[in-house]
């Protein structure tokens, strides 16, 4: 149990540890109240450092998380090899290596193989989804898709996520069935379902065991940061690693 994070609810092997932080239990003030874990959003560096220390202690992390420079792209790095530069996904097959992404409306996607030998993570906003970050992280896992388990962490829900024609076109023009994830609203725009878009892409790859996807960062302000609701704001961390 952790007072600062919730554990992923999925039937992963016991050696797979997967968590996502909330927004309470830290020391950040004002817009970043209180458990902001991002160093790039304008929060005081000492507060971010203390929040990260508290999360590490609460989860008994085996090592420092590998914080990525996220750019809404599709690059995935293997943390078991030397790496540098921006990325929006990571994989590892070594015990104690902590994969992490930061989000505040975008979708964190956590992956593990059924044998507990490999884990991965992706930062999947609409741009990342559209340019193939899920396809890239599944490929980087090096495991047959049918042998993967996936957990969808907290993201902005379809009732709160209004987008324009450009976002819808990015998916509908290149993916069969994607239109069903967009519903017109009275403002002439679209309500987009990130969870549904992610499930479609994973299913198309051959991933069948997909869990999570029931939260809404925008409509749960007591628990989550939301960039769309309160920018600038803090970020939650999703983390996955192999252990005992």
C-alpha cells in the first residue's frame, strides 16, 4: 500500500510492480499542489526533489526512475542499453530498472509480458497515439503481442476531452473504426475517447489483455492534475519495474 500512489489493477505476475501517483501528499504549493513530480512545469526545484524523494520512499523504489524528456512522439528507448535524447516510451528486462512517464491528461500505458521478464511504458497523448507510440513500445517489448498485458492509467475522459476536426482526421484517415471514438458535440467539435483509441490500436496489434481506463483526470480534481482544467499544473508519475 502507498499513501501517494495507486497500484495498477491487472493480473500481472507478482514480480511486476506498477503504480501511478496522485496529486496529494507532497510539498508543492499553489498551482502545483501538492505532489507535482515534474521538473519542467515551473514548480520550485526543491519541492519537486522532495516530492520525488517521498514517492520513492513510499513505493520503496529499487532505483531512481528513468525520467524521459517527453515530446509527444513515438521514440521508445531500451533502458538496458545506453540511451539519451527525447523519448515517449521505455522498456526494460532487468530487475530494479524503473520505467516512468509523467502525465496530466495524456494516457500512460503500462505493459508487461505474462512471464514477468519484461516491462514497458508509454506516454500516449493524441499526438503520440496518432504517430505510433503504442506500436513502437509493443515492438520494443520483443514479445508476441498475444503474450502481453496492458494497463491504461488515468487520462482525460471522453466527456471532458473536446477536440477539433484536425485531431479526428489524424485518426479517422488512417485507422479503420477510429470514427467510433469521436462523438459530435453542440459546439461543432468532437468529444474524443483516448482510451478507446488506445484499445483499438493495441487490439489491432494482437494485444488482447487490456485493463484499466476508467478514470478521468479532468473531472477528478481532488485526485489528479489536469492540464486542460488548470494549466499550468503539476504532473503525476506512472512507474513500472521488475522486482521480487
